[in-house]
C-alpha cells in the first residue's frame, strides 16, 4: 500500500464577472484509490460544488469566480492499493468481450486520430504477440521517437502532429500512444495526475498526463513520456483525451499563474512507508 | 403522439471466422420515446446480446458472425411523445448550470474540432441573441453553405473539411453544425435515426444523422441537412460524433450490401394517426 | 517617382562551422524599380556571391559563415516609378491569355492550399465582377476577418489555418489572400519588402509580406494586413509563398537577433521628394 | 541510346463554351532527351499553341475547346542518351554549391510538406552516408511501407497523408519520397512520363509520376512506386509536385475518358534496338 500526500495551489486574476471554472483536481474515488482526507480552500466567498461523473468517476469542482484574485488550495491524502500482475500473464481482450463502457476508448477522439493511423500502426505492431508486451512496445516506440521539449506543442496538437514533429510534452506522448493503441483495437484512455518522481531538472512538480490501456479486463498504467514513476500516480481524471480532463476549463478572461504542487509518500494506515519506485510488474488502480 | 413502425434489413458476406460486430440499430428507450414492440431476426445461429450504455442509453447489439452470408432484420414500433416548445421561449444554459454529463458535449471530438473553430464561430455567431434562434441560425448557415452530394466525403472527413469543401452528406452537415455550436459553448451531440420523410429522389430510405443541442435544459432536435422531418426521427444512438454511433462497427473482413429500410406512421395507442410534418416549434424527445 | 533609402542590419551568433546562409535581402531589379546604389558589409572574411534567379529576379546572397558573431549590413537607394492605373479599368486576365510563367501562380503551394478552398471561395466571390475590384474585395474580406496578432502563428501555419484561427501576422494575411485569389483562378504571389509607413505602435520597422495579383497583364500590389503603405514597398523577393522567399534561410545552428531596419523617402533623381501615401489608384512595379 | 515511340489519345466531351485547357503532354527537350519527330492532331478547328517554360523546359499545349467532343492525339519519337553513373561515386551536393534554380526544389510545396517532416526524416535517414545510396534508401523505405492501391487517394492527398495511409498511386509514392528528401535538404522534384514497362496486370499503359533527385550536380531518376522501368521514362514535365505538372489542367465543365497510351522501343538512329531494362547504375537525362 502506498500513501501519498499532495497539495495543489492555483492562482488566478479574474478580470470580468461571471467567469465559470470547471476544475478536475480532486482525486478520484476508485476501488483501489482511497481518499483518506481532503480539503479545499478558496479565498473568494463563492458557491462551489463537486460533481462526480458517473461514467468516468471524475470529480469536477465547479464555481463562478468574481473579479479580482482567486486562490484555490486543494490538499488530500490518498491511499493506493495497486493491483499488481506479471506482464507476461496479461493478454488483450477480444472485441467480443469488451464491456460497452470500454468500447468508447477504442474509437478515435479529437487528439487521437486512431482511424487515420490504422494501417500505419498495423505495419509497426500488427504482427506482435497480443498482450501487455505489445502495449509496452508501443510505449517504448513512442518514448524512443519523441523528445520531451517544452513549448513545442499547443492546445491544437494531436497525435499525428506529434508523430511527425517527434517532440512534445507528457500530454503529447500520451495522445500518440493512445492513438496507436486504438488503431490496433486496444482500448486506451488519457489519465491525469501529478508527475510523482519526476526529475527536478525538468522543472517544478507539475500536473502529469499518462495512459491507461485496457488489458486482461483491467486498466493498466503506462507512462509514455518516461518522466515519472507510475506507482506514485494519483488519478485525478480520465477520459478520451486531453479535451475531457483539463485540470481547469475556464470560460472567461483570466490570467493564470503556474500551479504550485507538492506530493510526497507518507506512512500508510498500516504504519509502513512505501516510497514508489519503478516496478517491472504491471500496475492498475482499477477494481 | 406519433407512432412509427420501422424495419431494417442488413446483409453481410463474412469471409473469415471471429468477425465481431457492434450494431447500434435498436431504438433507444427514453422518457419520450417508448419502444412498443421490437424483434430481431438473425439467419446465423450465433449468440448475441444487447447492452445499454448507461451514459447515452444507446443499445448496442453485439455478436460474432460466422463465415458466410449473415442477414439481420430488426423491426420495431416506437411511440414518440415530443416535448414541444415555442422557440422564442428557449434560452441557452449558462455554463455554471450545465450538468456534468452534458459538459462532455461542449468539448471537441474527432470529427468536430470546435477548438479550432472558436474564433471563427465567435465572429459569425458571437453577437446574436443567446437562445434557440442562435442554434437555428447556425443550422441555417450550415444548410445554406453546404450542398448535399454523395461520395464527396469519407470516413476521415471532419467538420473543418466540410466547412471548406462545402459539400457532404447528412453526417457531414451534422458534424459541422455540432462543431460550430460547441465553439460558442453550446453543447451539441450527434444523433442517428432514419431519414423519415426524405425526398425519394435522394435515394432509398436510409440511416440518417442529425443534431441535438442542449438548450433550456433539454436536448432539442435539429436537421442541418434539411432532408428529413425531425418529428419523425426515432433515436437509435447519440454520441460525441460519428465515431461513437456508427450503425455498424465491424472488426474483420466483410462485404456489406446497402441496408433496406422502411419507416411509416401508424395509428398510436390512442387510436389516432399522426403523420409527422415540418413544425415551427422546437421538439425534444428528452425527459 | 519615389526614392527610398533603406538599411538592414542582421546579427547572428554561429555555433558550428559550415553554416550555409541564403539571404533574400537585396532589392530586386525590375523595369520600374531601379537600384541606384547599394552596399553590403560583412564582418566575417568569407566568400559571398549574389545570384539572380531568372524566373523571379530574386537576388540571393549566399555565403557560408564561420563560428562566432556574424554581422551583415545591407544598404540601398532605390527608385520606384510605379505604373498607376484606375482600378475600374483593370480586368482579370482570361486563362487563355495568361503567360506560361504566370500560370504557376494560379496553382496551390505549401502555405496556400487554393485547391481545398475552391468551392469556399466560389461561394464568397464567384459572382462578383471580374476585375481589380474583386481582388480588392478579397483583400478587404481577409483584413476584416483577421486580427493582426503576434506569436499566434508559426512556420507551419497555412492559409486554411489562418482562415480558421482568424489571427496572424502579415505573412498569414498574405497567404490567405493568395489562396483565395488562386481558388478563383486569379494568379497571386507572395512578395517581401519592408513595412514602409507601419504604425510604430506595432513595433520597430520590420520585414513585410504582401501580395501581388496578376490583373490586366501586370502584377498589382495589395497589402492585406493593412499595416503599411504599398507605395513605399521596395520589392526584395517574390514567390509562390513564404517557402520561397524567406529573408534568411539558414542551414545550421545559429542564434539570431531581431533585424534592425530603417527606410525613408529621400529626394529623387529629379530633385523632388515624394513621400509615399495611401493611394486609391492601383499600383504596379512591373514593366 | 534508347529510342522510344509513344502516342497519347485523349478524349473529352465539353459542355460549355470558353473551356480552357493546359496540357503538359509534349516530350521535353533536354540535353539528353531529343525529340526526333512529333505530331499533334486535334479534331476541333481551334487555335492552339505550345509554350516552353524557361525554368523547367516543360512544354505546355494551350487551347480553348468548343462544346462537343474533343479528341487530341499526340505522337512522338524520342531518343534518350542517358548519363550513366556508378551509384557509389555520386555524392550529395552541399547547400553552398546548389545552383539558385535548384534551391526551389529543397523547399516545401503543396503536396510535399517537407518542413513538417524534417525531424521525422532526420531520425530515419539523418545518420546515413550522404550520397546516392541515401536517396535510394528513402526510395526503398517508401516502396516498402506503401502499397500501390487505386482509388485510395485523391487530388488533395499529400505526402503526410500517404505516410499515414500507407497506400496510394504513383503520384503519392513520388510526393512522399520527395518530401522526405527535401526534409534532409536534398533537392527533389516531381516528374511525369509514361509508365514504360509496367506490369499489364496493373491496368493499361498510363501516365506515370516519378522522382528526380539532385545529386552530384545532376538530376537522377528514381521510381519509388517500383512499377516501371526508369530507363524507359520520357520526360513530359517536371515541377515542385503534381500541382505544377498535371497532364491536363482544365478550366470548365468537361467529361474525360481514360487516356489511351502506347509506348515502345524502336531501333535508334544508330540502327540498334535497345530495350529498356532495370539497371543498377544511376541514370540521368540531364545535361
């Protein structure tokens, strides 16, 4: 069991009334991710509510900010009890056995044009053994061919753009890996968290985007950008691609500051301190 | 109340074993669309099941066909009790009041790149009164600038492609209208049914794609291609765009024939025959 | 007659040997643009040559820089004797009468996808009177729908991108106008010069990109970004689009500084000082 | 010396007056390609002229057809005296030594987006020996990853589309190879001819598109689609990409029939019959 303590501090300068925010910064409740405690502090005296989307379990904080500075601090303690499996024992799920609510992650989405990559992906990965190792091969292929470089992509950048540009940030690595998985009929989704364990040389602790692929009846974690430690990922949101799970969607004129984020391992409810590390086993936070 | 009797006949020639099908041809169950009776006939002796997606109420027929000819006949009687409203009384829903499960229809999707159309749409429609009439104006704009032409688009064609090409089929009209709505923060979704009332000169009765926009707390019907009569639409599936609600998604090598479809108005449970017609009021099949 | 005195100062820091440069900073020699005097100063003791492309008359300065700082100063005095015409007297040139070397400017190019815009442009401009006023209408349409905004576009941005984004810099305005002209079979080309007369609030004097359209047997000047005074444009290069006439194409690792540019009207060889102004007549620097 | 006899027969049904045609069906005159005799027969009594573009030597037949059937027969005898070289003796040309009129073939064009493929191509081919063999490697890579399939591409299809789709016709193979060459600074151009030696199973003799790459101071022939015999290519036109050298560009409403084409080797002026064959040496029809 891993217990993590995280905090997020977000600052905005709002310049007009009626500015709506949809945040996806609350840790998700799943069978294997338990939110032990959490708190939200807001400097403005406005109404807010947290809604849980039934299909994804994403928790959306919604509020309307007032003109002036707005500061938001979210803190939580989360316990993860991963499902751990030997990669070689995990096969792909035949289409006939994919649950209805998994099927949507096999279809193309805004930033993951898997339809256009079908033949390309079949040539690269079509002949490989159908299981976890094939998804791992896609992950390695993306990591090997793409260079992590800030400010090379923007909000329009899609998987195909990244395939050609060969540069990007974690979001772009994730989109490309997802598109290639779907192109060969493996359901894959875009998941957000914190870049636990990232090299400080890459900058301060930040939000992170990674991939979950549906294999052997579960969603397994993959980190195509290779910058962080999956065992330390606390799931905030999951969706088709970045369009679904921006940590903040803002409807109005706002100046944002860089988020200030901390995350650390703390002793679990069993009294033991488990510090996340790179594991060779497959990990899932799924039920 | 409108009662419609429809039948679909689909023929395939399957050339390999293990060919998976996901059909979305069953009429949806909604508060205002009641399936009075339905039947499914399959010439192959294979297992099939119908699953309902919780988020969309789409009903997916899933089966694995065997090599050889496969014929599928679905027939149903459906009763529609539309919610009818005067357009001028219907306003847009502020973001703050949009339910969580509606929000996803405001984000871009594979074939509806609303993010890239934001400024374009703001210039065209940003200054108009915020209500049903604005969505109607988008619908009219799309219809006016696009010419219905078969074989001008394909499975990769997106809203932007259609905006530039100015030609397409019902699917393309729907994608463009949806993208423009989302670009100005109006939730819109892609819905499939039968082209009730279409001019026979356009070809035999076929599947149809149209739009539902979220206004005044409901999903209202729009037919951007202008080829059919919305009052006669029986909803089969609804989703982000065509990627979600293909009437048939096939994993394997198959030769398809053109579907043979019939739909007609019959007397309702109240004994009255209501033949769908073009109405000026806004219609919804939503709760 | 307009006489202009211009100077360009370019600074680079070269970090590797064998770094090739192709500059297009020399004023072109045309029938109506005479280079009275010019000079080139280079701080590095390297060979250089100026080549004139026969098809475009562009003059390319070519050299291989050495590691270290490289400074280049080009200065010239140029006399322009414009062809001046009343717009209403200028018609379009029928395809049958277009010279072979003009035809290439009616075909699509990297940043001007006129093929994809054909139907779109026909709807907007297809019914208008075929002459200078139609090109002016395209120019006004582009100017009206596009907002001059720095750092919104990059080296990949094409005419279609700008049509959708509705923002850009002079290069983007030019690409969009060119693509729309070609889409209705009017030859148009991308021309570079200095932004004579630009509002200092937009920043220091800079290179500029504008459009020449082939009408009535000549290439007439248009400034779709509306930021400068066409009468003061000294032509440096002309081509299909920005791919052809970058002011500097660099093969190697180099750090560039912003160019420092001056341009001013001086008394002509006839002793008269003509200061360029916004004219309502059509202008050409062509023979 | 190879002597070839070719004939082209083109049929159109013109439905409106004032329909302009630009044909590029005349064999080019180059230092090593001599047109021994040629004839043009036209069933309509209209004026026509053949213009030679100075920059490319392309010969354009221009005419305005009248309503009704139009038939055009072009026949020619052409002698080719190839420059033949051992591949291992051919190096790339450093940018500093590229002639001005070659430079344009290193820049991106409508269907060859080499700018977007720069990093992708550097990863694949950046480390290879800089010479003919590197271009051959690009040619083999394209041929290996792309399947010749009719009706999979259209007039909008670009190199990037083909890279992803992995299918296309000769035009698409050529665009992809050209884009990859330019992406690593090797000038490459799109050339048209007849598919001499193509397998009859692929259909009747047709126009062909292939590639010329600038190496060792000459333009060498490459056939990325691998369907024909380069030694038998009679050059019709050459340009940036297909936008420049369509065999027929038509401005008006016309119904076209498939061209009927023949080509055969005949005894040369030296009395010898040389039948083109697949050679391992590098070939150029350049001066």
